[in-house]
C-alpha cells in the first residue's frame, strides 16, 4: 500500500499550512515555556537534505518545540498509530509527516516501511529536512537509551538510491524542569556528522558505525547522568556556582548546560577517586540548604546589598506592580482560573510520567481554554453586544499575557520583604549564612581542582 503524499513543497519553501502550523507551535511554546533558547542554527545546511536525529524525552512536545525552532519545513517521521487519530491525521499530513511502522506496535505491518523509506529517499534528494527520534519512543530516564539503526540506515540508503548525500545532525532537547508549567527548554543543533567510512567495511558495519557517531553527537548535547538523584545534585551545585563570591553570575541555558555537563563528568571521577570527600561535600551542601530553608532565605537574597538606591527602586517597582500590573493580571486570573486548574488537575491524572506531562497539559490546556473562553465570549456578546465582546477579547489577550509574565512575582515580592525585615531584625544572620556559603565555595573549588587534575592524568 502506498503512502499518502503530504501537502508540501520542496526544499525550504513552506506551504500556507506549514507556516500556520509553525506559527501556532511558536505561540504554544511561548505560552507553556518561560524560556526557550536555540543554539547551533548555523549548523543547518542550506540546499541539502537533512536528517535531524533528536533525543526523545517529552513525547509530542518534542516535535512541537522542533517545529517552533526554525522556519525550515521539517517533516517528522511519526509512528503509524498517530495517523489513526482523527485530530492529528490532517495536521501530520499537512506538515508532510511520514509514518513509521514499529515492530513494538501491535498489529502493524512493518513491510510498509519499504514505502516509507523510498519516500524519505526522494524527500532528502529534493533537499527536504526530516526529523527522527533514534531512541524510538519517549522515556523518563536521565540518559540516552539504546538507539535504533533507522536513521543511519536511511542516510546511507539515500546515498545508494539517489547518489545524494544528506546531512545528519544530532539535536539535543533539554528540559531543566520537565513536568512544570512555565519552565524552560534548550534546543541545540549539533554539527553535521562525517559520512566517510573505511573502504573494506560492509554496509551493516557502516550502519553500526554511523549509529555510534549519532550517539556520540547526541551525548555531546544532552545531559547523561546515572540517576535523577545525580541530576538533582548537579543542578543544585550548578545553581550554587551561579551565586559564588556573593555575586549572581547570569548565564543562559546553554552556559548552564555546559556547566552541568562538566559537573557530571567531574563527580564521576571524584566518586571513583575521592568518594569520602564527595559524601562529605554532599552532606555539607544539604546542611547549608536546610539552614537556608529553615531561615526562609534563598541564595540570590544573600547576594543583595540593601543600599538606599536599590531599596528606593525596589519600592517604586513594588508600587507599580501592586497598583497597575497586578490588577490587570487579576483580571486574567479570574477569566482563566477554572480552565487552568482543570487542565492542571487532569494532566496530573492522565499523564503517565513526567515525559508525557507537557504534551498532556498542552492538549488539555488548549482544549479547555478554547472551550471556556468561547463560552465566555459568547455570553458577553449575547448580553452586551459585539462592541463589548471585542473589548472583552482584547482584555483577555492582554491580561493573560501579563499574567504569564508576572507569574510568581507576588510570591517573590512577599519573600523579599520578609527576608529584608529578617535581616534587619537579625543583623548577624546574613553574615553567618554568607560565611557558611564561602566555606562551601572553598571546598567546591578544591574539588574542581582535583577533578581537573584527575581528568588530565
């Protein structure tokens, strides 16, 4: 059986549907993620077929983020079961998705993959960009799982079938706070992989070697820890480093990612050669965190010097927020409270793991907000007329945008006021906590030097 042809043009030219879909994906990502950073876009070649090989940690949300990251037409290779969904099928077809028939799916005829691969060869020869998840399925483990050979096989068979060499790029997706609304996502495009092989290699040996290269490329742009406990520890240490020497060192997501990668490598070395010092450091770090938690003080608050100018600016900002911003945000909360709480409750109930939460909250949130807001707009129109309806729609958009921007701001303001008063009442507390922090900084610096020495040996 043949595969339905996608509604798409060749190369980088996007159809009206693809432009609309990518615009929608960018809006969804802007709503659901507080920070969205992309690096390595310059690695995407022009006028050449591309196979993007991404890690798969967040179900369908991964594909949405990828579509939002570039204005190139991206054709996802999606499992065939998704094409049976009446809602997803027209979208998948509209963006030129290609079905993959997996052995693990019940009742699937894997022989149809011959047609799938033939279509992929043609698309790559025309300069199209395909996205494939070599791990096969989304997962909740803190490292790459076993890679399937499909991506490597597709690249090499494209060369055989068409004489055209596609570019194979690893793509790393990192969600630092996966499973939390308004968290962050980092997307990194790696450099194209080398497709030259030893002359006496068999085709299967080349497939295995290219799969290993894909894995190595993915490992360089993803966090790979032995456990979530290790990821949690590394995140806390990285955050601790960001506030060293009594000053906050602002870093983007990629800089934080690189630091965490180095810390993972360092702690593995140290656990092997200095296990007692590692355990002592973890105990010391936990003690400092518990001490700060008991006092209700956060790291960044220790770096604040309460000078008159700073206090004046903070008071002005607080008054502006209380008198102007928060009342507008409150209107957004009133109009969004029920669908938001309902979506959050249902997402926690139906998501089968943190790797499915973002996808679930996206689907539920978009559905419920569309339903409730449509009903509210209809009621306003029915009782007050079209002028008030237009005004209401504008107020919804503005107040909701402000609500998203200042989410958590009220809590931070109250916390900062409480800590400011606490430091006024207990003048030695801040100095004491800073001293404890400096002791930790010195020990961490020693551990870093030891790790560097071990890595050079």
